[in-house]
C-alpha cells in the first residue's frame, strides 16, 4: 500500500463511524392487538484480533464501530508488528478516552489471542487472519460462552478479464491486485482468468509490467515493491514459486488453484465463455473478493450476481471505503467490517412488544 495511505483510510473510518454514534436506532413494527419496536444496544466487553499486514486500518474497521456502538474493546496487536499497538495506545490516552474503554495487549496468538477467545466476560470477538485460526476461535467460542464472532479470513481472489475490457484499465487493476502490498492482502487478486482472444497478449504485457517494478526500501517513494513481512514468509512464498516451476509453467483448464500464498504470486488461466469464467472463479473454498473487467454493463451485472464473493468490483480492484461493507462468504468467513452493516456486528437487537387490547 502506498506510503501513508492506510493512515488516511484509518482516519476516514473514524470520521465515518463517529457520525453513526447518534444514529443507531431501531424501528416500530405493527403487530396484531398492539405494536412492537426494536432497539439496538451495546454488547459489552468486546475483543479484536488484528493482522500484521495493515494493522492500523483494520484495527479502525473494528475499533470505530465498536466504540460508536457503546462497547469497550480489547485489541490484540499482531506479534510481528507490535509497535503500532504501543503508538495507538499513546494516541488513545492523548485523546482522553477513559481508562478501560480501549485496551491494547501484546503477545502470541496462541497465548494472548486464545485467552481472549476463551474469556467468558468477552461477549464479542472480531478476528481477521487465517482460516485455520478462525476455525479454532469458533471452536473455543462454542465451548465457552458462545460469544458473538465475526471472522474475516483468507481468500484466493479471482480477477476475470474479458476481451471487451478497456485494455490499459484491465492491465492496471489486475497488476495492482497482486502487487499492492506485495500481495500480502487477503483480497489479493491472485487468480487471473483471461478470455482466450487476448490471453497471449495479456500474459506478455502483464509480465512486462511486473518486471518493471522497483524493489527496495519501502520508505523511498521510488520503491514500488517492498519486502515481505519476514524471512519466514519469504521462504514460504518462494517455496510455492519453486513448486510451480517444478510442476508446470502454465495452469491448464480444470486445475484448481486454491492455496493462499499471501505474496506477489499470481496464476493466469484461459477461459472462453462467461459460464466457464464463473465456474473457474467459483472453484474455490474461499469467497471474499473478486473483480471483473468488461465494457458491458449487462455482463458485469450477470457475473457479479453469479460469482461467490462478498465483494465484487467492476473495472477496478480492491477499493476500500469506510461506508461500504467488507467481508466474505464460504471459508472466507462471515460478518462485515465497514458500512452500516458493521454496526449490526457490534450491537444486539432487542424487540419490545406492547399489547394494546384490553381483556373483555
């Protein structure tokens, strides 16, 4: 992500949910012999476990709606990026939040994170991370207090490029979809499907653009490709690259591409028809994000309806907005960050019913 952009997006998220603080309300419902109304109230003590790739922005996706909804929050900072939590804690204190409203803990996931998942006084837990850990959190919640859980997990996002797409626009966004933040984003467009007529030309141009990237110090404005988060992550990504070189150089139709690499590695496959593109896109256990490049609005609508994903972007990739919901289906999790839907994740709905008909 470009230098400083996540800070601006975090601030935007805070402003957006600050506007919700006095607008969280229920509705009146007509019922036989009376009326009913609903109200949305706070949950209580909540927790958020955030990832290392965009810790500040994703923390605000959880913190801002949680606090606007009247909850208190415990944030577990990622063990490989703990300093952001320390700085955030300083800013929270400077902003004047009462002690105990926003709390930040550091530690390993299998220690501090597990304790938050187990704790009976934590009524809600929001987690962004791997599907493996997400399943473990669900299991712990089921065995303890059945706390409310929101999970935003992995993905293997499809980017579908039709022959009628604007050429430069499609190349720009599909390249960005796998190179931004070095592919270390859950919604990375790492499965690229290109229509037969333009496949060879696309592969050639995509490869050329990828080779033009400048690796280096992420603090330099001339750098377009910074480092991976750790040596361990580098070894993992290069292991997938080596495996691909050993097994094949081209993904053939029908091969399932389903491992989330979490690095700047993409596969490019051919398709002929809309139906084939949809089948390929949906051939995954994940369903977080997808993109479609086409000049036809009718086609874009059909594909967006048929693709199994929580977020579908047309002629762009991965735009993040504080006011639009973000989250997945299938094994990418459930629940939503951002948008009005996030308020639902951090509140409980109560229904009150009045009998207005006296007894005879």
